[in-house]
C-alpha cells in the first residue's frame, strides 16, 4: 500500500509538516509506503493555461501525476488560515484534473490549529476540492487543536493527556484510511466510473 501525504502550509517549517511527519511514521509502522509533498518546501506554480503543456514551469507535473496515480490513498494536511484552507492547497487541487490519479481513491483530512480552530477547513474541503478529481474523503477526520502541545518528537514539549489522545485517534483514523484504500480498489476495478464520458463532476 502506498499513501501520499500533501502538506498545505506555505511555511517551510510548519506545524502541519510536523503532524505530517508523525502520521508518516505511524503509517510506515503499519507497513505502508509513504511519500510526502510539502507545499511549504516545494511550492507549486499557480495554475495557468499552459498547465497541460508539460513544458517550462509545468515540466514537473507528469512526475507528480505519476506519484499520485501510483498511490492508493492520501492524507491531506492543512492548517486553518483565516478560517480557510490555504491557497497552496487549493492551487494543488486546481492542478489535479480528472486524470491526475486522485479519482475514486480515499483521502483523510487532517487540519491543524495552534488554538481550537480547524473545523472550517474540514467543511471547506468537504464542500469543494473533490468535484472534478473525484477524491473520496473518508467520514473520519483528524482536527489537531493546540498543535504546539501534541505530536512533538521531544516528549517534554507535549501535553501528555492531549498527546496520548491524538496518538490514539491518529492510529484509529489512519487504520480506517487503510481499510478504505483496500475497499476502493474494487470500486475503481468495477467499471462503473466513466471519467471519459463525464470528465467534470456536476
Ligand atoms: C496567515 C495565517 C492565518 C491564520 N489563521 C488562523 C485561523 O483562522 N485559525 C486558527 O486556528 N489558526 C490560524 N493561524 C495559526 C495556525 O493555526 C498556526 O500557524 C499553526 O501552527 C498551523 O499553521 P502551520 O502549519 O503553517 O504551522 C493562522 C496562521 C497564519 C500564518
């Protein structure tokens, strides 16, 4: 099983990347191959009309598409910024059309807040971000509140009670994601999806 983690923060050393690193470690412990695209460290160009050219600033895109196509599922990590998902993450989804390798694959939303935010991003991603690429968000999500106090590699930096809760909750949600990764293989193999006839969702 191969899972891609997309980190939506624009910051080079973000708490979102910290959370993503923790989730990657847990997934690897469960025997999953993991790759990460950290949009803070590897920013993507903003969408423009030459997207499909594969030239100039878009030369990298076929390589990214191949990685997405080779993945069984995804973890989408976004901080809450001004009550929204980040521009970098929304741009990532603009670059992902129907053939980008996301279609009918499960994704686990993980939102990150330094305080008690995070819910707006869950709502936003579930409302928009999947229509044309047909990504399937699983019904459980992780909302990492007071992120500075949990999932740190230095134990003394953690609030023990909150940290233990998030470790358990992360394991639970990741195992559910893995179950959906297995289950949705049969949906893709079924033949019911016709992405050539209906390239855009309604
Ligand atoms: C531009 C900006 C806007 C932010 N807006 C919010 C917000 O609306 N709600 C919230 O809980 N935290 C907000 N934060 C704080 C983030 O929760 C905090 O930076 C946290 O570490 C997650 O972001 P990171 O992954 O970039 O580190 C904001 C941070 C920035 C830089």
